[in-house]
């Protein structure tokens, strides 16, 4: 999906080191990806403004693949995947800390918080999309605030766990976001981040056709080295860094992989597959993901997995 030509854009220096020097990497959807010449952080510059993203992008269309940016249906397969991921995540976290107050930043419709509540945590959330936040409040009766958490007035040192799942790449300033998360955590509290890995096998193989290169809303692209530096410079020690998926479905069954192979796959073809072939598509993807998580991520996931998952402790 190309960004409309008249949307407001803003220039930004490197969020990690402040340098204004960068090298061009790619162009997609009318926007450019650059790499900081000093520290190596990859980001979009110039980029859509925060107000545009909040008011135009992160509405109902963002959570409905048929209406907007291709994110799976909020209440369909998206909910099933969130339930699976959240159960696995909280089992891992509870090996390191007891249930307490958890803040989910960018909590979407609240499905991670729903799991947290069921497992004995005190759930709280922040979500920039009022459409998603309303679902969490009205359908799941969760304590979810609508807004940009960087500018919200949040309790200090209240939480013993903060989640940033598929969120940091959307922020106008990841560094400010990490500092805000640090302030919200009690001493020794845990932060969990999951974000696309720019050094992953799918990224290196597919280039700009990799589906997670989405400059319309993904403003930053981290590597193990740059996420490590960002955390260390904002008051965190890394407890663990893992790569839960290697990216088999991305490499074999995504629209980007088919385009890379020379097939003319556009928005029309993607919609046809979603509407007419959803069952077979989802079955193939499910099998690929089982193989991915159970075998490939363990054999080849070290630093090349499609996503980075970091658990860090407030120092």
C-alpha cells in the first residue's frame, strides 16, 4: 500500500545516537529507509507524522485485513494467535518473576492482558487506537487507556512487568519509549520486547519484499546489536535474547516471497486469497509455523530469526 502523496512528513535524526548522517537503504510505499552512518540503526526518514499515524492509520482498518493495512482480523485469527503467543510468553516470564502488576504498551484489543488476568496478574494497558482500546474496555472489561504512552501521565515504579510486543518499531522515539517504560517499572522489574529482526533470513532474502518492511507504520528496524544498545542506554540489563520464529512462512508463502519469485501479486490478489482461499492458506501457514517454531528456530534461529524477543531487567 503506497502512502498518499499529500500526507504530512517529518525529518528525524537517528533516535539511538542523535546523528543526522545516514545512508540510503531502500524505498517502499513512497518512503525511504536509511541506516545511521554512526551506529547502524535503520529507520524511515522522512516519515509520516505522529498525528497522521494516530488519526489516519491506527483505526479500524489497521486491525482488519480487508479494510486497511493488511493486519489480520482483530477478532478472528489475530485473537487465536495472540492467545497462543501470550500463554507461551507468560509461562516463560513466570519462571523469572511472580505475577504482579503488568502494563501492556500497545495492547491492541487486550488479548495479552486477558491471558495475564486469567493467570493472576493485575492487568493494565495503553493503546493508541481508540477502536482497539474500546474493545478491550467494553468487551473484556480491562483497564486500558487510549493515548500515546510516551506523553501519557503514567504511575512511576508501579509495575513489575512491562510488555512492548510488536510496538517499539512503531514509536516516534523508541529511546523515549524505553525511558518511559523504565520509569514505570519498579526496581528489578522486567521489560519484554518483541520486534522484527532486520538481520533475519527473510529480511536478507526478500529485501524490500519482506512483509515486515512496512514504512507506512513501521518506523524503525532493529537488529540484535541496535536493540541491545538501546536497552543498555536506557537503564536495562538484558536477561535473555531469543528468536522465536525463523520465518518459514515469510520465505515461502507470503505475498512478498511470491513477488520476489516474479509473480504479479498485488492488493487485488491478496484480497482474493484472503476471501476465497482463507482456509487452505491458514492451514498451510499453521503447518509451516509448527515446523518453524519446533525445528527451524532451534536449529537456525540464532540471530537470524524473523523476530527478536528480549527480556530485560531494570537496573
